C-alpha cells in the first residue's frame, strides 16, 4: 500500500542530524511529514502531521493511483531577534502514496484540524461487500 523508501529514510535522518549539529542548509529542502495510515470499512484514513502550517498552503492531488500532499511553512525571520535554536519544521513538506485500485481516488475527502490533515480515501463501490438476497421458491 505505502512503498517503503530506504533512501528517503536515510535522507531524513541525515537532515535531522545536520539540523541538530547546526550544519548550514544547502539550498531548499523538502521534508517528509509524519503520517499515520489506518483502514476500516469506510476506506483508507491518512493523518498527515503539518504543525504550524497555514491550511491555505496545503495542496492535495490525486492522480493515476497516487495521492500526493504538499505544504509549506516558511520561516519568517524577525528583525531585532536573536535566534539561538530552531528545531521546528520550516520549509516545504511533501509526501506521496501509491493507492491500490480498491480505493476511489476520485472521491478523496480532506479536512485540516489542529495542524493535522485528515484524508479519507473511500473504498471503490465494486470492492465493498454486497449482501445477496436469497430467494425462496
């Protein structure tokens, strides 16, 4: 359902280590937000954690079996302020998921609440269990 990408995991670890050690950034970075994925009778539920992100800066795209989320939280440096440590996530966040054909990407629902993007990908109608009426003769 969600493809494991070891290279992305290594890249994220390297970025976190660089931030912790105070290494300078090498151009714009794209971070992968944390995600919870659950499934029930209704469909697939994805909770994408985007703390501090303005809901207006969240983009969700569903096409060709892939559900993508992109968001941005720019760092707004204030004059006269000495920043001693910045551990909050700033920049561009992006994550994509391969969604099986058993789900209907044309009916994705998205809600944003308390910094968490809630996505529901409903089951495709043809994959839902159907009760068959038994006729008596």
